[in-house]
């Protein structure tokens, strides 16, 4: 999406946790707050020079702000760094800025409403409800079912359950599985059963079901590659942005993206699995059918290649920006000199 309007960029990696809570006022775990503070300028590669601003969600003193990674680059590019207090003290200045967070949730929506009031493209509470509904991991299952005609038999469909006895039965049959909370991110809210005993798994599962109503059981594969397709949806139109490759641990924890250009990424994918670009066409059709009618904004689909080269074309869906988006936009900026989204 291209726009000449100024944008207020907001890095809120806690958005999936906030969606799970579904509250107007939400405080993320301390570890996520630390991540949010340290990477507050994540959107810098996308921000338009001399026009956009980046909002700090945490109470960071001015000396601390100057220690943020890329602070000098932001200042040199005319990107204003704004605190919530500054928003509240001068709402007239910020009411023309389009807010673009890492991801939308009810807590952020009401923070902006209470701080500024009306802003362009501010979602409604109904829109947030759709984001929350589609961010549930059952949407990933629905997408994988849609993509089943292009999926090899080695890839099995995960399932959702709130039945502890079924979880115990599945775990006793095969420890090599993942239990996943319906809403979580970056490998948090995921339990790998491979080297655990039932006494560790059952209490964790009960806790997730108590908090979020159910959990997802998914087969664990020997992974040859973790990669993703990155998208942007606007008013029902679906645009493919590019690919990203990332590292995760055996326990499903995100460890960062590989800093490669698109040609290098495509070459890597082709060497690791039986890749067919036709998969992207099928993913686009799935997005149009399942997600685009109720959502506009960034989207990432995580995939994996197994040791045999089979592709799981939908491991996770992220209805938000990803580090893959940032890497792709940075590459576009470097190659083209100007890129607006």
C-alpha cells in the first residue's frame, strides 16, 4: 500500500499476547517489554525520510533513547521518535498520522484512541475482533486444509482440542509433537514433547486450555529449512511481497532471519526442497478465500521443508508484520531508493 500521508510506526511484538488477553488494558511479560524497548526502531528501514515518526510504547528516558540501535540513523533521516506522553500532550499534531503497528489488538487501539482520538485508518473494534479470530491457530489449520491438494502425504493436518484425555493419548502414542497455544508468537506458547515426560506436558496443557480454551497438536518434523512467504492485503486485494528464511530451535523458538537477498533466498529454498513457485499461487487463493474478506494489512505464512524435501505450505499464519517483511522492504529501499507501504 502506497501513501503520501505521514505514518506513525509502532513496534509492539506483544500483539499476539494482547490478542489472547482481549483486554483494553494489557501488560506484556517482562521479557517481551525488554524486546519491545531494545528493538523499538525496527520500522526504521520502512519509514519515509523527513515525514514519518516512530512511537515508543515504553517509558524510556531521553538518554536511553539515544542508546537505541540506529538512533542516529533515525535522526539523520528526519524520523521523529515519539513517546506516549508527547502524543497525549499534542494530539492535534498526531491526528493526521496513519498508525501502522507491528500488529493490531484491542489494547493498542484504545491506547491510541485515548491518547490522540481520531486517526486515519484506525480500525474498529469489529476489525480487531476479526484480527483476533483469524490469528487463532485454527486458521492455519483451515489454510493447510485448503492447500492439501498440493501437499505431500508426509505432511499431516494438525488438530485443535480441549480434551486433556486426548492430549494424553496422543502424547503417549508419540512424544514427537508440538503442543501450541491458540495465540502466541516467535515460538513462545509452544511445547515440544520430544524429550519431556507426561508430568511436564499435562500441567502445561491444562494451563493453556484454562487461559485460551484449547490447544493445537501438531506433528514435529525433521526440518531441513524454515522459510516464509510475505504478503500485504488491502481491500480484498492480495499482494505477494517476497520470501524470507529464518532459524528456529528444535523447540520451535524463533532465532532470527537470514540476511539474504531474494535471489539468494530462492536459490536456498530450491536446494533444500522440492520447491514449486505454483505454491504461491495456491497460497494467494487461500488468502483471498479465508483471510482477505475480513482483514487488510501485512501477513506472513511460515512454511517448512522436511528432511525428505516435502513442504508444509502453512505452519503458521501471522496477521502482522514480520522480520521477513522488514528485510524485504530494506532490500527494496536499497535497490530502488524509495519504497512506501
